[in-house]
C-alpha cells in the first residue's frame, strides 16, 4: 500500500483555488520530487500534509491514516524538514532533538539512544553538545533532518530543503535522503529547482494547483 496517498485534494483561499484536485501516491522506498514554480501550490500541499489546516475536499492518507479523521496517527508517521529553519539556535543539537522526541512521546531513555544513533548516521555526533548557532548552514540542515527522523517516520517531507546550501552540502543532504529511501522511507521532496529532480524515482509537476505531468525525471524533462 502507498505510504502517502493524495486523492482529489482541493484547497481554496477565498476565491483563489490553490489546489484544484491533486492526486498522487508515494510508495514505501520511493523518492518523489514535487516540482513547480512559485504559486503552483507546493506550500499549500505541505501545510495540508503537516496538519496546519484541512483540505476543502478530497483525501490525504499517511500510512493508511486519514489526515482529516485521525490526524494524530497520520502526523505521527510524518517527518518534516521545513523551508524555514525551526531549530532553537541557542540550544544544543541534543536539546533541540530532545524537545522533538518529547513532543512525540518518546521516553528520555529511549531518545538518548535514538539521538546518538541518528547523529552518528548523519555524521554529526561530534556536534551533539554544540549550540546550533555555531554550526554551518549545511550542518543545521542535517540537524533538521535528524530531528525529522527521530520518531521513525514512514514519510519524509522536504520543503525546499537545500535553499541556501553550497553544492557540497546539497549533495550530502541528498545522499542522506537517498539512503533513507533505500531503507523504505517514502520521500516527498518539493523544489522549484528542476535539477534537484534528477535523483528522484518519479517527478510530479504541479502548475497552478493541478498536476501538469508526472513520470520519470527523463520523461518529465522531455515534456517541459
Ligand atoms: P508554492 O509553494 O508552489 O509557491 P503556494 O501554495 O504558496 O504555492 O500558493 C498557491 C496559491 O495560493 C498562490 O496563488 C498563492 O498566492 C495562494 N496562497 C498561498 N497562501 C495563501 C494565503 N495564506 N492566503 C491567500 N492565498 C494564498
Ligand atoms: P484511519 O484509516 O486512519 O483509521 P479513518 O478516518 O479512515 O482513519 O477511519 C477512522 C475510523 O472512523 C474507522 O473506524 C472508520 O471506519 C471510521 N470512519 C471513517 N469515516 C467515517 C465516516 N464518514 N462515518 C463514520 N465512520 C467513519
């Protein structure tokens, strides 16, 4: 079964229809790139997927849980890296992760080992006790990724995750995401940069609230 299912999702702001019946799925272990210019509806879609508001119509399911009816279960299966940095700069890497773990109801004893595991994995264990403020932009993004993974989500949402990063940091972040994909996590990677879709298994192009085309990166590039 798909990890993420969007079926005829609609959302308007007054008379402005931001999403006009958007449907697509993301399978376990699939990396889907969501491409679209500004105004396409990507942020609106992310806001629906992170429970900030409900769709006006259609259905969103995460690991089978309906976002409208069982949002706590649905949101528990999602990890998010937001476009804006949402770490506390004056707290340590560990403290930022601990806060998130507590929000997800993970006991401190359990989160201590999870925090170490995830920092080891992304190569940030040496920075565990450093204040986030002292880290480079690339490492801050990695901390955000670590945080998004702490509660072991089935679906990872990345919203313009590489904005402001140098090419080497972008590559490292992308490699981390590809490794997660290979472990079975469903990835939804939203970007306005066409070249970021090259590594994806499938690309969905959103335009003015509708799916314009979808297919392999090669197919989509041929159509645009
Ligand atoms: P993207 O993230 O792809 O740039 P958005 O989801 O931000 O697209 O925007 C989709 C459409 O919805 C645009 O026409 C935008 O102006 C409109 N929109 C987005 N957020 C709001 C809002 N809070 N109020 C009114 N209109 C909005
Ligand atoms: P989930 O799949 O995450 O459990 P659902 O909202 O699909 O979320 O289902 C939650 C429970 O509510 C299920 O037992 C389902 O059968 C029931 N349910 C879902 N939609 C309705 C509905 N419109 N009226 C009554 N019960 C519903």
